[in-house]
C-alpha cells in the first residue's frame, strides 16, 4: 500500500468528522465546540455522546465523546474533554484540558467568557482490521507518530436572552505549523448567535452557526429550539437544524429535575451521500452531580 493511498484514505475519513461535528454541541453541550463554555453552568456537569451513521458499509464513521466541566467560582471554570473518532481503519483520539474565565458585566446576567484548551491528539491505523501488508513501513510510521499538541480558543458574550460565540480551534495547525496548512477539511473558525424568548407554551431559541473549513465551502446551520413550559419537575425540548450541506437534524432533550438529561438526534444524509448512508443518529446523556463551592451558591461574585 503506497503512502499516497494511505494519505488519501486517512484524510478523507478525517474530513467526514470535521464536516459533521456532534449535533449535541448546538444546544445540549456547547463545551464540545467552544472552550469558553467550560464551568459556565451550575455544578459539576458531565456529558457523554455517541454518533453513528446508519449504513451497511463496514467501518462507517463513529464519534464518541465525553466532557466534564466545573465552576470553582463565579469567574473560574475548568473542563476535560475526550473525543474518539473512528472511520474504517483510521482512529483519532483527542484529550483536552480547559481553563475558562467568566467576567460578569452587570445586570441581566451579562457575562463575557474566555476559554483556552490545550489538547493532545493521537492518530493510528487499526491493524486488527487491516487486510494487507502489516509490515508496510508507511503504516508502521503512522502508528509511531508522537502525540500532536494543539490549542483551541473560545469567547462568548451572553445575557439571559442573547448569546454570541466565537471559537478558533486547531490554533497550532492554522497559525504555527506551516507544513500543515495544505491539509484540508479542518475547522478554522466557528461562530454562532442565538436569542431566547418566552411564549405562552415555553421558550423559543433560534440559532445561526457558521463554520469556516480549510479548502471547503463555508458551512451554515440554522437551528430552532423549543423548550416546553415546565409544568412538572421534568423538562422537554425539541430541536430542528437545517445545514447548508442539504441535510437536516431533528431531535429532543428530556431532563429530569434539572440533574439528568437524555438527548436523541437524527440527521439526514447530505445530498451527495444519500445512496451510501441513511443518515446518522446521536445519543447524549448529561448529569449535574454537585453544586458550586463557596459564594457561588449565594450568587456573590468572587
């Protein structure tokens, strides 16, 4: 197997995960995509998600992710993020640690959030699924690559109704490593804005998100979330997102006592892949395990 074939396979498979991120990051867990969200909620937040394509093709892409974030005070938050992506023979594991600072500005719960993640990433070929020459030096060299260290930065302005976000992932690839700038299909910039308003039936939150991807067209997502008015200790939300890749996501989130939540999302196949896949399904589970320490419980800034 030549090095050119290996490169084509690896980077085309990586591209699919980059172009189709976890859909739970739009409404259920923004920390998946923006480091500034770490520690901005109440208590210790845990969230796990898995995304899998509906297809009969062996080795179809799959993403597994886990996050944990905690706010030590009104202003300081930390987080841990683990994302494992597989597509065919290719596997990629990313582990990131995050520091976030939440600056209060005044009334209406106004904040500006800053977040920086330091990540390590390891890529490898799964030899157990390989049908070919296991002694191929190109394959061996790929598995012997050292871990890659990178940085992600994010900012958010928010109040009780409005939220605007900006995130710059892959900072080392984008700004520092010139020999990696010719690689395609990794995100250069993420931006999003949403506005939440109340109606008689519940809260409505339209959202627009934009992603700039290396050597690919700009990606635009238009979302609408509806959270039914809470009549019991449980809460139901419905989501719909249109993607300019000519596919759509629909789903729900059900929370119990604000401490445990379940999310289910289905995404149709892009027009270019309709014959090869029946879409993808994503499941998410979130939990809030502890209250903040110190004066956070009384609402006093530190």
